């Protein structure tokens, strides 16, 4: 059996590993001249930058792939961070949140006057919700009854009253905590899958379980090591890579996949796994095919503007992850996620990642990954907007850190929605496909297989189970399970 994978992103390479391990003959076609998709790196002089993700949770999913390939776990190493994040509020308050249920609860008590026991109970509840939801909604295809209808489903159903399905994340957090800053801090997690806390359901608070109870990890060598490890595993399994080779059509006969056509060749195959944004897969590779219109019409997730700054100074007040909040947080959120209004302050929060590796910057300097949320591309004047956002970030950070940041920038580059669309093929620059801005969003994500074309599967953040590296890795696991059910 021959398999063609469209795209060498996290979901594409994880699928390649799993299908090669089943004994299939797997080839990966990647439009860019590098593997890893959004998880890639760039050097500017002596500064190294991870270009996409900076928050890494559930490293065990990479360990699982290494163990599947019977390789030494040491090929991928990471450190568990001791702090989930450092927070800088607009009134000058600074809070370090250490990892762990008890530690987080203690820091919320000291910083925000929250009841320690109440916070612990809240975080423990999120842990239970997470473990109830995981086997049903995240590790299985929601579109195959035999997969999600297992023992776990009763546990998941029994916990429905605790999920907060009919209230927004913000409503749940505001009712649980007395200090608005606590809700502001927890609400941020909605953006981890490109959604708004004022519209996404309270269930999505399970992301806080990963952030606060378990804590983020950081691969040794930076986030790009995730891509390098997946690539190495693929090569050792005999997967072939075709870089600089854009897939232009998925070929089919009698409702079955028969091959692909790239900008360089035509290749016969029995199975295609698309790691391309599902919207573009239909629009560009399956022209004329029946489209799942309702799914493709859903509101898109947000995008981002990122500044990569080589800073010729060091900042002891910064940790690996640092958040600088805006004062008028709530008002600006809606504008970002609807794109209907022109928002005034694009920096609802500025996320700086630094200090990943000492060797990422010259001695006494730091490599800053400075990210703000942004709307998707609907034809805004991005050149003006990026310049404006850069200025606002510089002013805010200079004030908060009491140093003239602009004069410290030695090298720089940026990323914005138009580039996310043209480099990684994310529809309108959205990072995670559809947003999760409604209680039913999970049911409007595209399945991991095609209902009309036998042999066509989908992996990556734009399909089930959703956005972020861990979910892309889970999508590959579901693809493997579906292929096994269909062909073995
Ligand atoms: C700025 C930014 C910050 C982020 N922060 C985080 C974070 O902190 N934590 C986190 O977990 N996630 C984060 N993400 C999301 C994360 O990058 C993705 O979830 C993850 O990389 C998985 O993506 P994917 O598998 O869908 O593939 P992608 O990375 O989207 O890769 C898809 C690949 O397919 C290729 N391709 C597309 N079409 C074709 C075609 N026709 N022919 C050939 N090749 C094609 C593309 O070139 C690309 O290489 C962030 C993303 C961005 C952009």
C-alpha cells in the first residue's frame, strides 16, 4: 500500500511515522524547503528564534512516538519548566505563577487574595474534567461511533454538569474568583486554540489543567527539536521526503483515492493524508468535489503578529514565558476575534518567550519571541497595522521593564497573518482552522477521514480534535486508527 502525505507539519510527520510503522510505503510532499511546518527555526546573526509555537505541553505524546519506533528516549529531551508564566499587569503588579496545583493556589492567594482551598478545588476539578474528556473527545474520532462509544463515555457524560458547557469561560472564571485579575489570567487559555474567552465554553478551562497543574515543558535545543525528532524517526523508518514540492491535486477514481499531482510529478497511491488546512484541501486539491459547507463556513480561529527581536541586554525580571496584560482587556478581545471593528489596542496581551537556551543569543543578550493575538486576514492594511503594533509593544514593554526597548533591538523580523497564509497555507492566516467559539464547535470540526472519498484522511490543527501540537499529534493517532479499521 502506498501512502502520500500532503505537508510535513507536526500532524503530517506523526501520521507518516504511524503509517510507516504499519508497514506502508510512505512519502511526504512538502511545499517549503524545510520540514516541521509552523514548528521551524530561523537564525539572524548570532540569534536563534523558534518561529511558531513556544508553549509545549504533553511531551509524553512525542515520547510515545519514540517508543513506538523502539528508539532510545534520549533522542528527544526536554525540561519541565518550574514556572508556568510570569505576569505583568498594567497597574505594575508582577506575579510569578509556579507549576503545580498547590503552588498555583498559593500564588493566587498571595497575589490576588483568592482562597487557597477554593483554587485547589477548581484546579482539581479541571484535572478530572480533562481526564474524562480526553479518551472520548481527543483520542478518538467523534465521527466513528465504535471509537468514542467506550467505557470512558459514561465517565465523560457523568461529568457534564461540571464542564461549564452553557456558560462562557469568562463567566465560569468570574463566578469562581473574586479578583478580576485571576479571571483575566485564566481567560488567556482560550487563545491557546485561537478562541475568545467571552464566547468559548467553560469546558475549555481544561487547558488550564495543562498550564497550571502539569506545567509547560521546553525541548532541549528549542521547540524546533520537535520537528527534528519527528523527521529523524520518519527517515529511520524509510519515509521519503519531497521538499519544495507542492501538491496541486488529489486524484481519485470511482470515489477512491488513486494518487496525487504535484508541481513536479504525478504519483500513484492508495491513501492520502492531508496535513494542509482542510479549507484549502477542498478549495485547491479537490476542486469540483462536494464540500462539507457547514464545516468550512464556521468562524475561523485568530491569527497572530510575532516580532522576533535580538535584544542586546538581559532582563532578570523575565522568565521563559512572560505575559504583559493590557488594561482594557475585555473590550479589545471581541474586536480581535470578530474582525468587525477596528480595535484600538492590539496588545490585549503581549507574550514574550525568552531564555529558552543560552546559546540562542550572544552573551548578555536575549532572543525575544514577542507575540500578540491578531484577527484573521480580511484585507486589512497589514503594513500599517504591524508598524503600529510594533510601536505599541515597544512603548508598553519599555514602560513595564523600565528600559528603552527600541534602542536594544539588534536584529529583527516579523510574522503576520498574510505570511501565515502564504508560508504555511493557513486559510486567511488563521492558526488553528475553525475557532472554538461555541459549545458545538467540536462537532463542526472536520473528521479525520473523508466520508465521500475512500483512502483520504486528514491530520493537523484544522481538523478534529483541534489546535496545538498535542492535538495535532492526537489527530495522527486517530488517522492511524481509522486506516487500521478501513484496511486491516
Ligand atoms: C505564531 C504561532 C504560535 C503558536 N503557538 C503555539 C503554542 O504555543 N503551542 C502549540 O501547541 N501550538 C502553537 N501554535 C500552533 C502550532 O504551530 C500547530 O498546532 C502545530 O505546528 C501543528 O500544525 P499542523 O500539524 O496542522 O501543521 P502545519 O505546521 O500547519 O504544517 C502544515 C504543512 O503542510 C504544508 N503544506 C500545506 N499545503 C501543502 C501542499 N499543497 N503541498 C505540500 N505541502 C503543503 C505546509 O507548507 C506546512 O509545512 C502556534 C502557531 C503559530 C503560527
